[in-house]
């Protein structure tokens, strides 16, 4: 900072010396003043050369203490040359000359303290010679007025030193903050580089995973289809009865295991496509109530086998929803399957479908199972996540059902809300935005790509009432699940 300040003010400082030399011509010989001016300019040139060399030097080759010593010595020489003007022709100096020298020194001292405030040793080296010269000169004069001016020069110098010390502290703090900022920026750059590298690796890993799943899905499904097909033939004894009844049981076990493995592969592929953003929706007008009713019929035998009661609460006259029917069916089956799986014997599963206050629709599945601890809900919603009670009481599973359901709901711009308490069961609410349409607004079939979909006239529906009273009277936790 000092070197840059000196280089920027080199011309100004030199012109100031020229002005003082011109003003001193009223009492001092021009020859003496020219010699003094030459000495001042030479001292200033030495300073400028040193500062320029320091700026150009490579930082890894710079020794700060050595350069500070050189520049301080040059500053001391500069201060001494300035102080010498006080002793040029002292016999011819009058009150005007003394006042001129006093004012000039105050200006020079203030400038030197301002430019050198970053380094206090340089401040002392450049200003003390001038103050000392004034004090000595005025003290030698037998006049109380000059003694007062000498005392004033000392007081002003002390005051300037105090101000410069405060400014120096501010500069040091600023440099420390700048160093911290630079260190923080460097740390952020390193973190960014590490993050970019990690992101690149993650993308490579994700691509490798996608390729692996695409390859393995084909390699696994082909033999599984054969296993499931032949096991069904053996189970049905199409080619003739088994000589041993146990073989038929084995064929049934093979078939069930193959179906379970095929479902697992399909779930892994679904969650992989959803996470990679490659799950494409084939949207059309879908009646959610009808989809839920179909799913209930598929799960009814399983529910009756466990002695469960399933209650259907469907709002009448709901408009169709613009959605992927296969995804809607998968959402409903996942939720209903979980509810049937985790609800104990003689429990109740409630299916609710209705409209929201914002013109959308919701699907709610509530069971009277053991519930989920609140601290485990986030992990349950993640892929392969299962609650501790579910792991003890459930029939088994991959932990992908809720993750797939949540992903499919978000693809429809919807949300999944899971509410559960230990001993009070669990409720999962899927809310869809304002995607309802009137049947008469469908003007053509859905194109094969999203870019070719026909534009539809969207219209919000006002909330309707259930056939058996307001839905909020029957849903758990006392909340209005339409919002």
C-alpha cells in the first residue's frame, strides 16, 4: 500500500517542493534553494525507484523486513532534506518566513502521515526530522511567540501521530479482513472444485447405474418369464398330473418367488427412472374414483383373508383428472397394499377421494395399523426406507412403495403427505393440483409425445359434499384434507 501510494503521488510531492522553493525566494538566495530542491527531488527519486522495484519484484522472492528497512531509510533521507530548508539563510528570515515554513511543514507532515499510514516506522522516519527542525529553529529565537509555535508544532505532530495510529489500526484490520476473505474465497473455490468433481463422478455413476439396470432388466426378465411360465404350467398340471403332490406345492412356491422377484425388478426400474427424470407420463382423462375402485377389487380378497374392513368415501360427480392412468393405478395399489399389509386383523382401511378447495383432487388411504414414529417418517419416505415397527410386523418388502408413490405424485405436480402416530394408524394423502377437466373439452386423443398434446380448457371445481357428509368429519387427526 505504501509503495502504491508513493508512486501515485510522486508528481504531487515534487510539485509541492517546487512551490515551497519558489515561496522561500523572498528571504533565501536562489542558489541555496536550487541546491535544496535538487536534494529533495533526488531523495524523492530514490523513494520512487525503490517502490517501483518492490512492486515489480516476485512475491516469492521478496523479504518484507529487508525492503521495509530500505524504504524507511529512504524516507528518513527525504525527511531530512525537507527539514534542511529551515536552516537556509536563518539571518534573513523574518516572521513571514517562519510562518511560511511552519505552514509548509504542517502540510508536508500531514501528507507524509497520510501516505505512510500503513507503516508507522516510515511515518516516524519521514516526519520527525521536520518537526525537530522547526522546534530547534524556533527555540533558538529569543521570542516567546516562536516558543509557543514550537510547542504548537510538537502538539500538532503528536495529534497527527494519534490520528495516524488509529488509521493504521483500521488499515491493519482491513488487511486482516481481506486476507480472511481471500482465504474464504480460496476455500470456496476448492469446495466448488471438489463439488464439481463429485457431481461429475455422481453423473458417471448414475449413467453406469442406468446402463446396468437397463441391461440387467432384460437379462433378468427373460429367464424370469420362462420360470414363471413353466411354473404355472407345472402348477396347473397341464401336461399331466404330478406323481408326487409335493411337486405341485414346489411349483407354486417357484411361481410366487418368481412373481415377487419380477415385482422387485419393476420397482427398482421405476424408482430409477423417476430419480433420473426419465419416467414419461402418458396422460389422459382419468376418473380417480374408478381407478381406486378397481384397485380395491384387486385387493379385496387379500383384505378379506385378514378380516379387514375397507370403507370407501368417494365424492360424487368428480370431474376427470388429466393424469397417467397407469401411474394413478400404481399409486393407489402401493398405498392400499401397504395399508392392508400393516393393518392388524379386524382393522379398518378407509379410502377417500374428493376435491380440494383449490380446484384439484385428493386421494387418501387411512389404516388403523401400528403407526410410524414421527422421527422415522423422513426415512420411510426415502428409497429402501422402512420403519422399525414395520420391519418387525410386516410381511416383507423393499421399501420402495412410498418413494415411487411420492415420485409419481410429484411428476403430476402433486404432493404426498404422510401423517402417523403410534397406536393411531397411518394416513397418506396424495393431493393433485388444478388439473381437472370437463369431459366435453377433450378434442382429440393424446399424441405420442408431450410436445404434441392437445391444449385443454382447465376449469376449477368448487368443493363438493360427500354423499355421507363432509369428509373432514371422517378423516383422522381432525384436519381438512381437501386443502
